[in-house]
C-alpha cells in the first residue's frame, strides 16, 4: 500500500507540475491556478446531479465490463483488477484500491483531461466541439491496451466497449463540471473515483 501511495503521489504531482508550468506561461495573469485546472468548490446542484448520474452510469459501466470478453481483458494480469486478484482480498488490498481509484487514476486523469485539456479545448472551440474532442481522446487512451505487450487482439466490438464507454463518461463528466459545477472538477472526480472503487473489486473477485 505504501508503494501505491508513493506512485499515486508522483503521478498526481507530475500532472500538477505540467499544469502549473502551462498556467504560469499562458494564464497566470488571467486566472488563479486552482480555477485554471478546476480545483475549486463545486456547486451543491452539481454534486446532486452527479449522484443522479452515478446511479445510472456506474451500473451501466459495470454491466459492460462484466461481459465475458470485456471482463477477461479488463481483469487481465497487466491490469489493476488483475493485480488485485493475484494478491487476494485483504485490508492492504482495500487500501490499494482506494488509493489507486481515488488518486492514481481518478484525480490525475481528471486534472489532466477535464481540468487541463477540456477547459482549454472548450475555451478555444466552444463547449460542443471542445468537449467532444477531449471525450474522444479520453476514450482513445483506453484503447492503448490493445498495443501494450500481452494485450488482447484488436476487436472492433471490444474496442467500442473499452473506448466508447469512457468517451461517453468523459463527455458527461465535463458537462457536469462546466455546465453545472462552476468549472470545478469535483463532480467528475467523484464520479470517476466511485466507478473505479466499485469496478476494480468486482472485476477482480466477482
């Protein structure tokens, strides 16, 4: 667990440093760094909306990931779920799940995709185009599993589930942040983290 905490700290730290450098160069005179990446308080309305979306999106995500082909891929030995399954269920593993889900994946990815990338694209291209581009990029990054060593053979249907669902989620999360959440990434962080916290043990032990 200590190693995962260190890994998560380093990963979040690297993303924050990249964002800080870009902010200092391009936006320091226009807005504060927390607002630049969305590390600000959300509206109560946004968090209520997020809970409602979670009730629909999380079960839908778990249903897709429990499809046999998708599950085999998502719980492979080179995945978080596969690593958890190999270690077995314990208090230490629960701690690892929380650290990985909340910080190593959810927080670092939300700072980058919804805090840094989506905000810039939306500012430059408008909400519809900018949000769609960041969502496609977020979905595409999940398709890298097809090219890493030991990854599954490419299959269009499998790719649609692996890339399409995160893309849809990415679009919805940015909408929650920007349209309802006052620019805060808290709604997307909560939704992303909650999905991961539930998905990792389900994939590993169900």
